């Protein structure tokens, strides 16, 4: 049990990184509002202009990553509040995992021919729309707060947490750019659509493991 859930000093760095980065990557694969914004923008404006949406979404995620890092660092001197947030993060991860395990896996890609008639939007407008989509979605904030509660519970050094945050920002940006360039190919879109259900089930299972990790540290 300790080898699976203990992310403290005895855990190897690659074990912790694999669990946290893997859960984050799988969550990205599960379609949400940001995903559909990228898809629509790519179909309407093309992948080059959609890079603004992708960067905006990454920056919005970066805001929540920074808040999670600063928040848990500031609360180390308040044990009761720290434990309460750990349990809140545990509950959210468990709830989100349960939702994904029960998800239907349905995915509807917007029609390219109807969307193509829209007027092109300036790159900065695309950037703003991506940022607002990410930063106004409370699920993004809850997800990062829950994910970093795993690291905070294990007393992961601040420099390592910062490196994780930089990694997550880069992965969000890279994934959205990949979606923007690939969604225009019918074969790619069809293959992704067939994989959504499997991705959601796997993501749900990993989030349950993370919830158990947070609960394990809170109890201890």
C-alpha cells in the first residue's frame, strides 16, 4: 500500500511524476469546454489563428496552477485548514472520477461546412476567448487544487511543485495545438471519437487512485 499511495520522501521521483503527470494528461484527453472551443476555432479559422485560443487556454490553466501553488504554500502554517482542503480535494477527485466512469463517451464534432462561413477573428481575440474559457471554468480551478493537494500532502519541495506546474502548462499548450492541427482530418477526428469512452474510463480510475492517495495522507 505504501508503495502505491505514499508520495513522500520514500517515493521515487519518477513514481510521483508518473502519477501526477499521467492524471493531468488523461484529464486533458477527456473533452470539455476548452476542447470544443479549440475544435470550433480550428474548423472556423484554421490552426494558425487557433494558436491564440490554445495559448489563452494554457494561460488560464497557468493562473489556476499558480493559485494552487501559492495557496497550499501559504496554508502550511494552518494545519486544520490544510487538512480540510485535502479532504475537499479528495472529494472532488472522487466525484470527478465517478462522473467519468459513468460517462457515455459521446462526442459531437461541430460541422466544418457550416462553421466555415463565420468571419475570421483577430489573433488577440482568439487569445482572449481561450483565456476566458479556461479561467472562468471553476472545474479547472478545482482540478488543479485537488491535484496539488496530493503534492502538498506529501511535502513535495516547492521547486519540484513549480516544475510540475511548468510541465502542466506546456502539456496543455502542446495538446491544444495538436488538437487544432489534427481535428481537420476526418480520420483523426473519427479515431479520437471512438477512443473517448476508453479515455474517460481510464481517467476516472486514475482520479480515484489520486483521491485515495489524498485520503491516505489525510488519515495519517
